[in-house]
C-alpha cells in the first residue's frame, strides 16, 4: 500500500507538494522526503504532530529524543506511517527548523495500491516556490486564565504583589 499526501506550507500563497510514500515507511523517511521536495538541506530539528480536523496539535513524533529520559517520546525512525495514520486519522502538522518555524499541514489524501516501476518516496506534484524565509506567525492570546490565574495583573502595581521587593 502507498499513502498519497498533500504537504502544504502555512503561508498566504499556495505552496504545496504531493508525495507518495510506502505505508510501511517511517516518519523519518517522510521527513526526508518533505525536506527534499521543498529544497531544504535537511540538517535542522523537526517534529510531526498528530492533528484533528481543526488542525489542533496533538501527540509529537520527534526526530531525536531530547527528553533526557524525563518523559517518553516517540521517535520518527521508530514509527511507521501506517501505525499512526489511517482513513480516520489523516492529518498531521510538520514543523521544520524550530528557530525558523517552517510549518506545514500534512493530509493523507488517499490510500492506494503500489504502482510497479515507481520508486518511493515519489514526488507526484509541486506547486509554488518556497519563500526565502518562513511566513510570519501571528499568535493569538487565549481567553483562559494565565499561569497564576490572574489576567488583570498590573506589573507596575508593586503594592498589590505578594512579595517583598527589597528581599535581599
């Protein structure tokens, strides 16, 4: 079986690649196919995240385990595509280069039979050029309470803070 993906850069202009992968290939194989398809050198950190239909970020699959053993981490090279994606779970978010934050939406478009004479991964279609720098991100504030439960904190109001500013 092969998985046909559309990988879309999170940008205003349409930049995407259609890539076919063996269903048994690893996420690391897919990471390498994406970096080649978009013309990256491939030397930066990257992660895949499972996603729901609203593109909310879920479980992470990291290129390397950098957790220092504190939390279990799923690694790309140990995770096959068909172990995390199927007809029900079709979306992932792919982040490349954590300093630049190249962000891609990945969608499993079709599960099909392998074609004889085609080597996988297979770049099926390319549209648009990758910009020189990643598109700027606009982060939205949450309506939830902040870390300390107070969204109306005035940092210039030392009188109401619960500490002695001359403690040392």
